[in-house]
C-alpha cells in the first residue's frame, strides 16, 4: 500500500476541520436548553472538555468503523493498522495529532501520531 501524501492528508484535515466545527456547533446547541439559551462563557473548562470529547468520538467512531472520516473519503485515504483499531489507538492518534499540529505542524510531516498509534494513512 502506498502512503498518503502530505497534500492529501492536509486536504483531508481541512475537510474534517469543517465537519468538526459543525459537530461542535451542534453539540453546543444541545446545551442551550440547560443554559436557558445563554452563551457559555469563554474559558469554561467543562465546556472545553465536552467539545474535545465530542470531536474525539466523531473521529474515533469513523476510524474504528471504516478507517475513514468524511474528509478521508473525499481524498481517498484510509487509516490502517495490523488489526481493527482499538479505542486506545484512536485516543493516542487523536491527541497525538493535536500535539503534531501544536509543534508547528512538524509532527504531521513526520507522521508522529501514526508512529505513536501504530497506524498508517494509505492512498486507496
């Protein structure tokens, strides 16, 4: 299998960031009945954790069920492993990707999150 190029991976990340934004908006709308329709103050730790968990669950579900998110399907790449992905692999991959991006994107170039989670993104 041929590894997915950096361009394809970045394009899929862009697509998936739009999906993640929509998911966060929907997840926030679900909270509005509990806040009386008022905005959640910026920097609310519980809210920030809630959004991270919701987005993580989207990615983890997609990776475990078919190896592809919507952005990955559009750019014809798939996440593969030696076996069906475990929840711990998805956890390491998700938070490893955040760390990879936080290091000025160097981790994306060197595929740190793939190495840490024992996965690969391949072109299909």
